[in-house]
């Protein structure tokens, strides 16, 4: 899989979060916190992690999933896995 540009990955992550939380993508900033800013619950956070796995072809381990607090944190994870440049 070729390395994805950061802005492309960020937009796709924002789309995933918007779909899971059923909110407008415009409400989601890269640094918006899933729990505090977007009112996500723990099941929605798990669904976000599952969709990231499917969309980007990566495995999100339990400790990685726990660290997913924002789109920015997800980008950091994808960079560490070599998916985002």
C-alpha cells in the first residue's frame, strides 16, 4: 500500500468519525477530542478503531485503541505504522 498524504488521511479519518458519531464533518477538527469535544462514547470509539483498521489496512491493538483520542492521535498511529507520510 502506498504511503498516503497526511491531509488525505486526515480528511478520511474525519469522515469516519462523522459517520460513526452521526455528526457533520465540519464539526470535527484534527485536534477535537472524541470524548470531550465530540461526545463519543466507548462503543463509538471502538467502532472508530474498527473502521480505521478496515479503511487503512492496519491492526489497531488494544493499547493503540486506548490512545485514540482524536484524529490527530489516529494520524500519529497511522504514521507509526507507515501508512501516512
